[in-house]
């Protein structure tokens, strides 16, 4: 049982001086759940190598973040992620797209990751994503030419959450709007930033960072118990 975890390499905003990148808990919370079931995990990013961490997500009061930040194996994976060309899609039962604002710039348009995602899905594998990482699914086409997410129920970082984060002027697009434009049935929690996931057949998505654990739990349920 192997899982492929896709992360961003992008770390700059158009005007803000702070650094973006991966939102750490969206990886650690998922990783911990999978590790608990001894699932093997590989990290991939558009450019390979170092995966930058959004400086605002370095919350070490979060015990899971603190645990894996001190874990040598985990940190080595963060520093040495695979490139898409190094990935054999048939090795994986599931792909998971992590978020952080950086994902909006490089996961959205990466054709190699899109092809890997389509192949995993069409081999009866599972596709999952959380928060801004759901942007990695926007341009995935299946072999019949249809969009993966068209007519699918899913979630992702909402417009109201983006507004409350006060990064509207920096992001290239609103994820919620783009998902709807692609023909997805977008759903969200009534209250911003609470845990919320959506599932449609072999597609599992989480709305925000607080949803990463639940995405992992649902994926494990589907992989091991059904």
C-alpha cells in the first residue's frame, strides 16, 4: 500500500514579503494517520527537491507538527521530494494534494501531476486533496477527455475563508469560484475553518487545514475496510 503526497514548491507572493509554501499541518495530520496504518508514503512536487513551508503554519504547539518537525525521515522527505518524472503512477493506490497558498501557483498547471492523478483514478485508485491543494484537481482530464471533477461533489478553501485570511489581493484566483466554473458541485461547512470533507466515489476532499485528518481517516476507511 503506497500513497503519493503532492506538495508545492512555490513560496513567494506578488507583493507581500512573507513566504508561503506548504501549510504544514495539512501534511503532518494526514501523514500521522497514514503512518499509524503503516502506509508507505512518497512526496512529490513540481520541481522535486525542497518543499518550502508557509512560515505562518510553523505552529509547534500542534503536537503533530512538533513531532514530525523533529523526525529525521519526515524532514528528509521534505528536503528531497520526487519530481513527477520519477513517479510510476501504477505504484500508488492514492494521491493526496496538500495545500498552502503556494499550491495555487504551481499545482494548478502541472500537467505531469495531472496525468499521474488521472492514471491513478482510472486504475480504480483514489484521489484526495485538502484546502488550496484541491486546485491540483482543476485541470485533470480523464482519458475520455472529460474533467475529473466535472459533476463531482467536492469541497476546498472557500471564498469566505480566503477573505478572512486577508490574502485576496495576493492570490491568482478564488478556488471556490474555479471549482464551480469547472462544473463541480461545490459544498462547504456553514462555519468557516471548521472540519469538513466531501466524498464522491473515489474522490475525497477537505475544505481547510482542519480537515486533513478527516480526509486521511476517510481514505483509510475506503482503502482498508471496503
